[in-house]
């Protein structure tokens, strides 16, 4: 893990998206910013972080139909109140600011969000655009269980965990070669260079 470092930085993300990242089905994140971040919007304040799975706001209509059954299973398996399982470590390999909605359409096979959800994020608060994060994801053998803290609550993207967690022992969900191919494809489509005229 190049550049891997112990950190208490965590990015909130829907549990269903975390599962897709954990399985290697997804290597990108489409972010707009939490409700409490409207003024300045989302910022990539950390390049290495843990993923904080959330169960609020995620709903089936915001997901592609092929993951609806999986989504229901994840919702049913939500951890008990007061427990936060941390298992996925991510390194941001690239950040692309996308201001052309159609470019996101070409990335539809790279994530589990429905097109309506992507478009809604793009246009949220009449500020067109999203941040596209290309992330290399690593998985712990077992989840690290943290007690839920009150300061974790709220519609924000980033939180500081009450413990610093070392990523030692985490394994990449994709091989170097697999990730390189996926990342190159994402970058090309996001920039428009990989699209036919």
C-alpha cells in the first residue's frame, strides 16, 4: 500500500456504495457535499481515509435495479445502534471536477447509482457539477468496531473518528493491473477523451 498511513479521517458514504467498493465493482465516488456544506460544497480534504458506511438517505430509487435486492439485505443487516464498523480504507488517486452531465452518462456502468440520482446530485442547489473521485480501496480482514459518537451525526461528508486506525493488514480489492485499467477508463470518459466523436 503506497502512501498508506494511519488516520482518523473518514468519509461518509452509503452502505450500499461501500459494499460495491468492497467487492471491486466500483472504484469511483460521485460527490456533491452534505447539506451542511452547501456554501462551499464538497472538498477533498483528505487523500487517505476510512469509509464510514451510512444508512440514512440511501433508498432503492437512487440505485440501479440490479442492486435493489442487495440493498434490502444491507438495510436489514444494519449494525445495532451505537456501533460503527470500519473496514474499508481508500486512497484518492485522482479528482475530476465534472461540469458536463453527459460525461457522467458514459460512466453509468462504473457505479451503483441510478441516472436520476446522478443527475439530481449534479444539479443540486442549482450549482451544476460534481466531484468524481477515483479511489483505490483496501479491505481489512475484519471490521474495526468503534462506538458511535454524537459528533459523527449530521449531513457532512467528512468526520474525525475518535481513534486513529492503522491500515496495516488491509488488502487491495483489485489487483494493480485491474485498478490501472479501470482508473484509466474512468479518467478518459470523465475528461471526454475516451468518447467517440
